[in-house]
C-alpha cells in the first residue's frame, strides 16, 4: 500500500486529520480506488490525485447537475476519472485528455480494473490544446460538465476552450486555484501562479460564466477550486 504520510506531508495537521475523519464517516473504503492510487505510485506518477472527499464532490456535482457528457482536462492516473464516471447515467460519456502516454496507459489500466470500459470513458493522449481543437473539429456535442485539472500555466487556454465546448447550464470546475495563497502575489514569477491569476482575470471579464472560488484545506494542504456555470 502507498505510504500516505509520504504522499501527503500534511497528515499531522488538524485539518488533515479532519479530512480523514470525514472520509471515514461519509465515504466507504474502496479497494478499486486504493489499488489505482497504489498503481499510480508504483509507476512513479506525481501525487496530484484528488482525495476521496474531492472525488466524491465531483461525483455529486455531476449527479446534481444531471450531466451526461463530461470533459476532463488532465487525467493523470484516472482516479478523478473513476469518481466522475461512476456519477454518470448508463448513457453517459466522459472524454479525458492526458499529455503523457505513461499516465494515459496507467489510467486505462485503472479504469479497466474498475469495470469502466472504453464505451464510457475515452482517454485521448497528447497536447490538451490540440485535443480540444480536435473536439471542436469533430463537432462534438457540448459538454454538460467540464473539469479543468491540468498544467496551471495553460489554465486560461483551457477556460477559453471550455466555454467554446459548453452550452448554457454547463458546470465548469477548476482545481488547485489558490496555490497555498500564492494566487494573491501580483509579482510572482511562478508560471503556475501566473496562469491561475490570468485564469481569474478571464473569469472576471467573461460575461458568459457565473463563477465563485472556494479555499480548501485537507490532506493535500491549502488550496481551492473554482466553480462556475455557463449563463443563458
């Protein structure tokens, strides 16, 4: 099993212990997801996976919104993909984009092990911006739910594409947008912080989306997410 104290160095904090308490109370242990995390770790993937509480939130948001078509930008090892796919109806469809072939292969293995086949989840490998342009050229139907969780410098690009591939009522969620508070640092040279700041600038200027952002704490530390809905 993965050593979670190594994966998440904040486990001694009260808010991390609270995260674990809430998961024990509300989210039953899942051997399939635990195996996926172990497989990701064994393959040397970075420890960026959503927590159980975060994954369950994504799943509930999909169910609450009645989403049938989901787009995920940033697959990694497929943990968030599994959570979201499990929230879809039988006629649902999820397309997930991943830059790294190794990550995509591990994700496919994890999805197969979870009993989630290619008819439900389509993993597309390669540069996300190019893949998003391809989705448009394919004249894909608008997505009902879009999860942005890839390289942060390109968050502004992903937001623009998310709006192009959406429709009124589409829910758009962006992860890791607080960066331990670094998002407020105007002079930051960190390209991830700069990407997230531009992301918020676009949200502030964009009349097509109504959005908010929430700061979070937990086993992964101090961060936050953006939650928006495309206006009529």
